[in-house]
């Protein structure tokens, strides 16, 4: 008797072109459906000048607005955290946002890959969708993510924003 099926059905895809000061890369988002449950696999590849994209861990988050056009990527807003009790403040509610992801590790040559699975977001319609409305952005920060909260404006959740990409349906 088989209780579980680990074969999910791919339902949607999205992509983000990551850009920063001498930093570039791509992020791919693939939604899978396992019965009633949806999960999103995130594949992020980054490369850059080792002065701008230093070796070590860097925080990665989905931000609430699909806009990377302003200085310091501040127009992407806070962390994606929909819902009636949502709190997008990057520091106060961290690491409990729907958009919080594992950190990416960058090597000595300024290259890194992240593969992660999230049950906190979807690509399909619904309250957890990162594609509806004005959309969302994927953000990479200069510092590691300590996975704890702090005071508003403290930067505890990753510090300066160094690479950003608007997430778009493929």
C-alpha cells in the first residue's frame, strides 16, 4: 500500500533577472502541486565582482513590490508577507515573513547557487501568490541572514540590498 506520492505536477514557472552593481544572475521559480498542496522551488545563480559580491553567506528574500528601479532597491518595499496580520517590516517580523528564504553562499570567485523549496508562497492565484497585483521582487543582501528579528531599521535581516530582480511569469 503506497501512502505518499512524491511525484508533483509542475503548474507554473516564473523568472527574475538579478542585477546589481557588478552583480548579475537569474532566479527561476517552479510551482509544483502535490494533491492539494503547492510548493515553489527556487533556483538562484549569482555572479559578480568579488568586491561587490563578497564570499560567504548573503540573505535572500522575496520583497513585496515588483520594482527594482530606484537607488538601493528601496522601491521593492519590505518582505513579502500577505494576509490580515501581515507585517512587511524587514526587521520587526523577521524570520516569519512568507518571503523569507535560506541564504545563498558565494564562493571566492564571486559565484553562488541556491536551491530552496518554499511552502510559504505560490505562483498561482491566491493570497500567497508572488505574481498578482504589482508583483514582487527577489532581493539579495550584503550580509548573512541571522534568522531573527530586531528593531525597525536595524538591518538585522540582511543589511544593504545588493542585487534585485522583478519576478515575472514565464
